[in-house]
C-alpha cells in the first residue's frame, strides 16, 4: 500500500465529511419548527424562547452558525442535546458501541452463512439447495425487519424462553474497555457477562442480518455461476486440480470481488438503518437516538448522528479499497 494512495483517500474522506456537515447543517436549520420552542414547551413565554435561541446561537446568520459549529467540531464538541441536556459527543460515545456491536455481529452472521450458501447454490444449480437459497434470498430482501423481530421475540423469547426479550444485558456489564460487551467480557475473562450479552444479541442481530445475508447469498451465487463458465475453471478441472482447491482458492476469490463492495455498503447501511431493530428490541444504540432527535428537532444530535454514520460509511469503504488492493494484484500496479 503506497503512502500516496493512503493520503489521497484520507483527503477524500475529509472532503466528503465536510460536504456532509454542510448539507446536514443547513437541512437541520431549515426543518419546520422552532427547536427552542419545542424544548421549552408551549407554555414558555416569548422572552424565554428568545433567550434560549440566543444561548444556542439561533439568532445569528446561518453562515455564522456554521462557522461556530466548525470551530466546536475541531475541538471535538458537537453542542448540547436539547433532549438529554448533555454534550452530543458524550451521548454518541455512550450509544455508538451498542450499535457497532450489533452491526458487526449481524454482518458476521450474514457473511459466514451467506457465502457458503451462495457457493453451494451455484455448485448445485437448479437443485434443491439452489431453489431453497433463491426463495430464501427473495424472502430475506422483502420481509419487514420489524415484523421478523416481533416474530422472533414471540417464538424464541416468549414461547420457548430460549433468549431474552429485550435489552443488551441483564446482569452487570463487563469492565469497560471498548464498550463492546462481548469483546470486553472476553478481554476481562468475564464468562457470565459473555454468555449474558451473547444471548441478548442473537435475536436482534439475526433480525438485522437477514436482508444482508440474502443479498450476499444472491451475489455469491451469481458470481460463482459466472466463474464456473470461465476458461481457467474448465482447464483446471481438466488438469485434475482438486475441486475444493479450485473452488475456494480461485473461483471464490474472483467471485468475492464484486460482493466485497456490497458488503461495505451494507455495513454502512446497517449503521444508519438499525432503528427499527433497536426499537423492537429496546437496544440502546445511536439509531434510536437519531430518530428521536429528528422527531424532536434536536439539530445538534441530528448532525452528530449523521456525521458519525457518514464517517462509518467512509471508513468501511476505505477498508474495502485496501482489501481490493490485496485481493487483486493488478490494482496495486495502478498509480
């Protein structure tokens, strides 16, 4: 990996984040409703509303407000939330690990199930496993997540009592290291917290992973079928290369290239669209926090959540670019 490539990608990330900040800042300011009035309530006097608007800087021109916002952002401050009355950056630091853990676990499920299912579907085209995977992919993409979450709660939590109904953990959380309960419990050797947090995350992660799992399965299947028709596959089979070696070392590697981009996009999508799952399972993440902020016009929180999700998108795409350069040597030769 060249230094020029890294610096260029980082400069692109900064420009994109700057563009996101400009867009969401101005959109948050032109939304209907007065945040000062919404914060103080309908019984507040006009003088009280004006005083709060002055404290928040809402009585200044919008370009001055954006300049003040950038100055605070350079110092790591995102302003005070009108709902929690705390610094938005502290709210995000408290809630983001929950969403990140849920998304990472869901994406892991989608990858470890979707890739083998897609491979087997392609290798047994027009047979039972292929029909099953195609029906599963169609169902997974079209099924509403909130309905699936409620069904999983009714069956596995209420009727069978196999998993907890809601929440992130029942007992004491593990000692804080990363904020990811499963990882922290492993790092601290807390077996009870590990089992507790793992049992809580299975149902919401399964709900969140179904659509990405279906899309990964469908893409892997289509790409593997294409690889089966390539000349190198036919020649390697004629030459007596072991089938598993040919499938998993060469064919799957080539088939995975286009799927990798979708995985990066799906990861970013789940970061910003997990609010239905977090609401159904009472998961204390940033998605629920962001939805409540929009409904209450808590513009500082809206901007903070949007920037954080945008940063997640950009970071994942940067990692995908690095993986591309590792998987395809031809990319490393380009300047």
